């Protein structure tokens, strides 16, 4: 696995987990999930299966509030295939904002893991693309999604632990195919902005 330099992201990105064939060219980041690759701790389970992992490309954002956004497109084949914006604060403290085939309709979904994972659907999407955005605001994170990249729908607002953990969180990209044979995910219109959104629920 090799690290990937993305000019729009002002910090280094390192590959984690299984090989995702990460590649960046002409403003487009491409990654690939292999068969049965996911990152999820079932709420009724006792531990994270050591085989439960998925390709991730992550880096440490600069201090302070920020927004990381991209248009995400998924080559859907099987249920729960997804392209993800991912936040990682610890082995049992992380979150996913997904465009997911859930189970047979493209849907904006979220997972927040604090020891065990939860799982929530937001809204369905026509087609195989949507804009996703993760923001850090103080000690908390916010998830938003957009059909056009202009007006943003509030999806989730949460913490992953103590303030120092939020400040040290890694952020970036992930691909998953929990029950399928793998899928390809592309990210374009990638942008990183200092500062959080002007409001969480006003479409900004």
C-alpha cells in the first residue's frame, strides 16, 4: 500500500486496513473495497472481529474547526456497498458518513461507534452519487449531505469522546462491501475548508 497525495487536502493521507488500490488523478480519488470488507461493531456483539476492516485513506487534520467534503460515487453491486467519509478517534471510537446501497436503494447512512456501532439511515438518493461533508466544530463532529453541493441537509451531530480525542482525530475516505464481492468508489470535487459551517441546520 502507498500513501496518496491529494492537492485539495492540506495534510498527508495514509492508507489503513486492506489494500484499497487508492489512486488520485485529474481531481478524482478512486478506491476499491474487496469482498466482505467493512468496519462495524454489531450493537449486540462483544468485540470487534479482527477480520472486520475496510480500506481507509486517512490523515490528521490541522487544529481547529474544519470541513472535508466530496462528491461520492459508488459502483453499486450488492447490498450495503458504500463510499464513505470517515472519522477515527480510536480503535473503538470512529464514525462513517456513507452513500450506501441500503439494501437496494442508494441511501445516505451514518454509523457512530463508541465501543459498539449504531446504524441509521437518513434519505434516499436518485442515482449513484451524492455530496458528503464531515465537519469538526469544537469537540463535536457534524455530518451533512447534499444532492447538488450547494444546499446541505443536516444528518448528524455527535462526539467521539473527550475534547483531546476530537482534536487528534483522523479524517478521510473509506470503501466498503460488507456482504458483496467488492465495489469501486470515486470521490471528486474534493475540498477542505478551515472553519465549520455557519449553521448546522440552515442549509449552509
